């Protein structure tokens, strides 16, 4: 079943600070997050209709992209969370 998606939370300047995998209304939930959800216009579904493994793999790939890692080191960019679980 392809019910998963990968999403990003964006800063005002459009740069991502959080990449996640979700289903249903996860993109809109604030509960259980370290950083809360931004306003709706800064929540973006990157790719939809994915299987869980495909969504996990894309999430992991996007988190590990070199430019986002560099942004994180310099400006507290993308929230890196453990994708090994």
C-alpha cells in the first residue's frame, strides 16, 4: 500500500530545517516534535504515494544530502534524526 509521503518544514526563506516521513495527517501534527510544525504555507510534501520503505529511503537520502548537512553545521539547518531504527 502506497500511503506514505516525505515532507519538509521550511524556514521563511524557503530553506528546509526538517525532513520527515509520514502518512495521514502527520505533516500537520505538532505533538511529539522537537521543533513544532511551522505555518501551513511552510509545510511541503516532497513526494507522495510511496510505500513505507521507499518513503524511508527518500527521507534518508534527503537528510544526508551534502548541501543540507553543510547548512545544518553552519546555521542549525535540517533536523537530523535517527533513521536507523
